[in-house]
């Protein structure tokens, strides 16, 4: 059952950290009924991994779980075939079915790092979108207009610039709206770039004789570059399933101007605590590097536990800041004479020889602490030698 907190108090807690709520009075009125609300969050399996940007909205979904509401994590296996046009200035190619299936395999497990999957329902929108007939699709499309679609900022900008907009892109917000009808959603969550899509569900539900859903969006977390939203395709992400050392090390790369934002959105500190942190940084009472370490440790603790977080911080301080070699590192048997690029791949520090060559050319590869720039170097290992790639990847190369 829902929490016994008064509707106003519960609405305030649930709306905390939201970028937009459409509308707050409706949320309070719905909560005042005293029955569990149906909450929906849709995620399209567009990549095999979730990152801490996804965790912002997943945590909001978990808050609804904690308040006793009926939560559905909706995997958009059908809408992923269309391709979400949100925030794009060009056509987004639909994903192949094989890629969708491969990506879906990891979503529930990774979402479970934030969301209690035992208390949430997992659904797939192909359940109701795939059986739609042409007649059914026409009925759905008849409920909105081209003018309404062009209210979207991204569509409007593309239309004004003469950039092509394919008709199938208009189907995406319609399909998402129908998801809300199928689930009879009381509340839909999403990132701030999803507001148009979420709002589309309200008239569709009204047309179906349902109460219009409350739309709640959370801010988008910028990536490590500080320029655009976090995305694996842009390489500016921190993955939910990444190792403790990777999560901590990547956090150290965030620009100083994002420290407060990461404190709020990545490790979920209160607004009051973040305001105090902002004042301390501005007044010089807090050092940016130290605050990044605190955020990094809190972040790793969320996904790997307090002990792993403490060790990740210690390893960063010794290997990156003091440039010490770690006490423990993997052993790699060289076998016969091997090219350096092969050893880098064998150690798992690069996915391919071409990537290994790029690392060498970039000056990021060392043997026993000495930078190596010859990508065609062949090693005959007679004594152990330490291979280092960057500041955090080390392996002991051993003779056969």
C-alpha cells in the first residue's frame, strides 16, 4: 500500500529533483485517493549498457516503489525499431532486431542496480504495438495533427532548416502515447528531453476514457566532457556495470563546474547539501579535487559497496596521483616473441591491434615506466616487465 504520508508531503518528496511536473496539483489529487498509482518508465534498448545518467530517472522510479506504488519498467523493444527522434537534428536509423535483443539481455540486470526489480514489473511494448493492425494504427494517427508534431523543438528546427523528417519518426511519440493507454498509467517518468513524448500520452488517454497521466521529467546529466548529455555512443559516460576503478577514475575527469551537479544527480545529495557545497567551492572552503574524490567514493559505494569504494579511491591516489604501481596486477604470459600491440590486446587493454596502435601513438603505453612509441616493436621477454596503458591499467608480462 502507499505511504501514509499526507498527499502534499508525498508529492513534495516525489517531485524533488524533477525538472518538470505536469501537473503538481493533479499529482496531489491522485495521491489523495489513497490507492496505489500506476507508474511507467520506458527505456529503449538502444545500447547494451545503462549509465549513471539513466540512474537519475531509475532512482525516481524507485522512490515510487518505496512509497508503495505499482511500478512498470517498460522496455521499448518495438519503439526501438522506430528510433526516438528526441533531440536529434537528423534521421535516427532504426535498430536491427538482433541488436535490440542483444541489448535487452542486460537491461533488467543493470536497472536492478538501482531499482528493486522484485517489486517492479518488467514489460515490453511489443506486447500491444506488434499486434496493431493498419486500421488500429490509422485510428491512433487520427488523434493528433502534423501541426502538433511540429510543436516539437527538434522537428520544428529540422523543418525550418529543410532537413528531412521521415513520416515514421512521427510514429514514435504516438507509439509512446499508446504505451500509456495500454498500461493505464497514472504517472509517466522520463528525462527532460522526453517531455513532448510524455505529454502526448495525456490526450490519447483522455480519448480512451482514462484519466490523463501526470508527466514527470528529471534533468539530463551531462557527460564527462561537460558539453552534452551522457551517452555511451559519445564515450562520455560512466557505466552502471563498470568496475569500481573505472567508475572512480572517470568521476575524477568531470569538469570542476559539474561537481555540484554530479553531487545532486549522480550521488543524490539533497538540494540543501548541494547549495552548501556550491558556496564552499565558491568561497574556497572546499577543494575541487577533494570534492570529486568524495563524489567518486559515494558513486562507487552505490554500485559496488563501501569497501570497494574505499579501495578504488586508494588505488587512484597511489597509481594516478602518486604514480605508484599497484601492489597487485594481472600476470600475462608472453609465450614466444610477441609484438607489443599483441600484448596490449592479450592483456585486455585494447579491443584490437588498431586500437593498440592508437594508444602507442598517443604516448599512453609504457614498459617498466618508459614510454614506448614504436607500434611495431617485438618483445622477447626473458624477465618480467610491467606493461602500463594510461595511469590505471597495468599488467606484469612474464616469460613462458
